[in-house]
């Protein structure tokens, strides 16, 4: 049970630490998380921040605990009980190692699992510091709330203490993964939820997988899985934004964990993992191999000691002591969000004409078509781009059909661009445009509060349409 954290520090260290960093299997894996969560109390419910903030006392206990951690870091950046030390755990797994380092937890099958464990550890720290035993970290439902929620944006609040150059606009449908062309995809709310399998078996599969590729893997491949690509990346870029050469905390993996909204953003992604798993057929596609199931992640507790969170707990949120208030993508309509006019689109940073192969008539063979862009050159600024298609003879004013969005996030001051290969499901649009020529346009999104943001042309080697069967 978790009561041990209310005891002395000595008791904490005796029970929960695994010294050193290895030996992730067997008895040593039964560390912090496992013991802590088999508690007699029912799991806490993680709430949408809109609901969480309705209780002013609850919100102020959260703010006070966060402030205490931020103040501890201000007094001593190395204080293990501080917020910076907590944020730096993300840097150490995400930014410091190279993209294909064995400890890197982005661009592979650890993406969802590691962030789940990281939110869990952070949540437990705040629960302890706040003394609020019912605390769980409130998530940001960006499908419904297209701007930073008030509680995370309130001037002077510890929940808003971060470097942010958020553009003065709301997130677009494409940035949160809502695509309208194919009704089956549209009704998912977040297109990535359409992924039918967890683990990518080949490099080619990564962008349509829900969970990513094994690390290590035979091809030495690494890239964004479906949800990691969008909405994960675009929401990072939106919150962080940039002004001149400065990038906000959320726009760079090195600093992202410093922004309290990081855990609210990843909380929502974590919630969507459960949404996806609600279909038992999906859950059944999660890897059963030991390399995945018997892994454990090591984090630092408030006293600087190591704590482990094993995959056996990660794969069942009730073992980690929480559930979600809802697994619906959108919050029920009862709370109506302010709509806003879409801002003027920026001019395309790439335009290409492409012949769409004639769609076969008759039986649907289950194959899907993808617009594939390869050899994409790294931009040198944050970038979030919508991919739109329209008939080649359509007027310039025709916005076309959005088939996807991609984002380049920074990592230690440099742009992350795992493979330079992007793929977007174009099945439905290709049916409509079969046998015709289309224009593909890459439209950047504003990522700055500055009025005049321009982006240089995006360079790439090739754009074409490929058919895949699974
Ligand atoms: Cu580890 Cu959203 O980044």
C-alpha cells in the first residue's frame, strides 16, 4: 500500500528503492509501484481539468503543491524534491540520448508506457506533498478545449509557470487529429484511434501503429507512432510555440516536463490509450513478449532514491491506482466550448501535383492508400503542417480536404525528425479522385504570438501514393 510515503524517509528508502539502475526483472521489480498500488483504497479518478477546477479547494491544494516543488528548485536546482528534478527525468529519457539510443523512449513501443509511468510518479509526488490523498493529475481534453484550459493558463498560477509562446488561436481540427473526409475516421474523433494494431513489425508500419516499434529492432528503425505523431506533436508545438529564435518549454523535449500542462497533455493521450484498448481486439494486439511485458522503468523519488514502475502495473491503470472519469474522446456536450473563427491560413510551404490511380470498382479488399512523403529535410524552426488535397484544377481559394497533420518538435535545441518519411491515409479521398490529377498542399500552422510568421519552403525528395494491405 502507498501509506509508506507518509512514513519516515528511511522507511521510504528501505521499501521502495532499487539501488543502481539495472536488474529490472524479478523481485527487484516489485518496488515502489507494485507495493504502493495494492492498496485497500479504490483507484482515484483522473478528471478533466474543467471538472477538477470546479472544486476551488482541490485546485488550490494542487497549485500549492506544485508551487512548493517549483520553489524548491528555485532555491536549489538540484533538489530532488523540486519540480526541475522531476522535469529533468523527461530530458534524460528524451533529449539527452540520441534518437536511436536504447534509453530513448520516444519513437518506439515505450512511448505510451513510459509517459504513463512518468505521470504516475509525478502524480504520487504531488499527492504526497499536497497531503490530498484523493489527488490525481487532471488531464486536458484538447479535442473539446482547443485553447489552454483556464486553470493551466491563469496568470500567476503555478499551473501556468512555464515558458510559453502559444499562438493566439485555438488548435485546429487537424492538430487534434480530427479529420472529416472519411466518416469512419471522423467519428473516432482522433484519427489515430483507428490504428488496428499496437506493435509495428516493420519501419513501414510505425506511423499506422498505435504503439510503435520494438526497441531494439532488426531494422534499427524508430519513428512516431500514430498518436505520437498527431495529436501529440502538434499540441506540444502549440503550447510551446516560438518567438523569434526562442522556443517555449513544450516545444522542446529537453524542457517540456517543466510545463505543468505536459502531464495534462500526456494524461489525455494516456486516456486515449484506454479508449483504444476498450476494444478487446485492440488490447489483444499489445506485445506479449517478455521484452515488453517484463520491463520496468526507473524514476527518482522525492528523496532522490530510485523507484521502479514495472510494465505489469503499467498495463493496468487500476494497479497504478487510477481510472478516468470518461473514455469518450469529447467531453459531453453539456459543457459548451466557445467556438472561434479559423484564422487566415498561411501560404503552402510545398505544393505538388500528383496523379491518383483509378480506384478499383467493386469489392473493398481492405487495402488502404497512403500519401507518402520521403526524404523530408529537417526544418530549423518548430513546424506543424496540415496536408491538404484537392482537384488539380480547383481554384487557389479552395481549401481542399485535410488528410493529416504532422509536427516537428525540438529536442535539445534541434528539430526532431526521426526518419524524414511521412505517410497519410488518403484512402477515401483517393476513391473520390481516382483517375484524376490532384494538388497536394502542405499548409503550416501559426506557432507564434507574433503577427507575421513565415515559414521557408519544405524540401523533400518524393511524394507518391502507395497501397498497403494488412
Ligand atoms: Cu516525452 Cu510529449 O513527450
